[in-house]
């Protein structure tokens, strides 16, 4: 047939009983400023800044030494464990310095805020898949921040994901 033949071109003719949400896909990527912080009853802002002082070059990260106290105080990971947010979503390890809040045009943490990983890359593969076939295979190649970027009070976060469709 002709190209586009059989395609519904009038939105009034689309079925109205079908409703799809963000999670009704085989793969969902959730990327951005999720605004999660560190639980300050577990680590105070001044203590967190002191743990990271002078580490703009990533010395701690290079040696795999992002302070454990900061990682366990991360609100998002705690909420995920409790099933209160982003249930079933995956994320790479927080093996990079907290990316918020830094002084714009610099590498120092803002004195008024507790450092945190507010910007995140999460993904969720549906199980069972919504469409025919097996769910896609997602492999994390890398997860980190771009510390050299200085145009915001957030350091950019990046992830390398390989997505392989199955069946």
C-alpha cells in the first residue's frame, strides 16, 4: 500500500480507553536534578565539606575513596531501599564527588549547603516487557561527573549505557 496508509491522522479517531504512563515502556531513563540531598542528621554540611576539602582534582575518587559516610547518608539510595521512591530503578555507583552545590566558576563547595549528589541517571527495564519479546539488556559502561565544567552550581553528571534489544 501507499506510504502511511492505514495510519490514523485524526486524533479524534484514536482509542480513548487506552492510557499509557511513563512506566509503560520497555525501558525508562530518568535523568536530571532529582533534588535529593544527604540526610543531615547523618552527616552535617560542615563535616561533609571538610571530608571533601581540597579534593577538586578528584584525589579521593582516583583512589576509590569517596567517603562512605557520604554515600550512606544519600537520601535517594535510602528511599529506594525502603521502596519509597524510584522502585525498580537502577543506578551506577556513586564513585564520584558530590556534584552540588559548588561555587559557580570554581571547584569549591558552597559554604551554605551540604554537598550532595542531586543530579542522577537512573534506568528501569520493565519486567515483564510491555511489548513482544524480551526486555532490553542494559549495561553500564561508566557513571561520573564532569568536574571541569564550571558554568553552574551543579557539576554535570554523565552515564554511558549500552542498550541491546532482545528478541
